[in-house]
C-alpha cells in the first residue's frame, strides 16, 4: 500500500507491526521458559533419579523465575513440577517392583525419593496399596508377561 499521508503512514505501520506479530506466532517464536517446556519435561524424564532436582534448579537451568516456570508448567501439564517428577519416579518404582525382587526402599532411593517415609506415604496415597502388597497383587494376578 502507498503511504503518502500521515494517516496512511500510520495505517501502513500498524499493518506492518501486525504482520510481524502474526509471523512470530506462526513460527512459534516463543522465548524463554514458555518455549522450552518440552525441553524441561525431557530433562526431568532423563534426570528424575537425581534427588536434588527441584523447580528452583530447573528455573536456573532453563532461565526464568521459579514462580513463572511453575505456573507455566502447571498450565501445560496440569501438575506442579514436584508432582510431575514424583509421578515419573512412581511409575519407575512400580515397574521395578514388578520386574525385580529388590527391596522397595532401595528401588525408591534409586528412583530419587530421598525419604523412605515420604515414599511409602506417597505410594500408598497414589495406589491404595503398600509397595509389598502391590508387588504381591501383581505377581498373583498372572500378568507377569505383560508390562
């Protein structure tokens, strides 16, 4: 469009800015933590065994404030960062309980749970069973060949 008069120039400028904004949205040009949530989740999935993985550490690693990252993460996953980490840990513990005879406490520590008391409470809250009862129930269900 021609931009000869002041009002035309302002309209041309407004249209140009709008096109730039639309192009950024189309290309997914997110910046900071918001654009890196998939990376954060992948990092957690690869490092869940580390008992020191925290929201604060993730915010340092990926940039941004812990509060901001926490809000974005909850909006994206429906879980807090701590809940997400513990769900991954729990999934791995349950798999190990099904596939080994190792003590639950040892498995929990290997999967990143620091406190055995917290682990047992968390496990029971999520499954309704103790780890030992879960293992026995699974073993007796005849599903050993299915994981």
